[in-house]
C-alpha cells in the first residue's frame, strides 16, 4: 500500500469511528471535514490506481473501500453495479 492509499485508509477508519460514536455523542461529530478530506484524497489518486478502489470511492462506498485497502475485498458483498 502506498502513502496515499494509507492516508485514505486512515480517513476511512476515522470516519467509521466517528459514525460509530454518533448515537451517544453529544454534540454530534461534524463529519463534513472527513468527507471533504476523502474527496480530496480520491481526486489525488492516479488514473492507474486500483480500479475497484476508484469505483468504491467515486460511488461513496466507503466500507467497501476500507475492506479493499485492508486486504479484505473478498468480504465485500456484491453490489448492484456491474463492476461490483
């Protein structure tokens, strides 16, 4: 995994952790900066990046992207997209 992919994975884990705390959090965490950071990181990926990673990130399938980056893509359920 390269540095950019590692940064994406860290942001995805941070987002997942923030979402997990939401039911009990007061005040609720602001997720917008995480979404902005993920969008920025996604735009930084080269055109020859893993096509599945690009697909997941462009479709906002963040859990699928996280599993892929963790080497657990086989755990991803098939989606409705032709690519999934």
